[in-house]
């Protein structure tokens, strides 16, 4: 499962960020806190096409395109928050 598949209110742990070594988007995701074992929560989805999404990582709120979020592989869903 990857971050682009998570629904609003779901929380999961990051397994890894996929991408080619040295790829600027992959590096930027890691700089923003998308690191192995980190917790990520989808807090908002755009209404039309559901792109972009807003996620909370290490206390920061980050907007991502679904194509960028698809690079973040998750371990498993931990909790579903009612919204």
C-alpha cells in the first residue's frame, strides 16, 4: 500500500520512499520527514479528483500530489479517525 491510497483520517507508518537514487522529488519527500518508521496521516483531500492531498508528518502539514504520494510505501493502516 502507498500513501496515495490512504483515505482522509487514516494513519499509517512509512516503510520506505521509492524512487531513483538522487531523484529530486524522492530527496524532497525525505527532507520533508517521509522517513522509514515515521507516522503519516491524511488530513484533507481535494474534492474534485482528490488531488492534491494534505498529510501530517512529524507535526508538519504538507500538500502532495497523488503521484508524489504514490512513492511513499506504507507498512499498514493503524487507525481510522472518524471525520
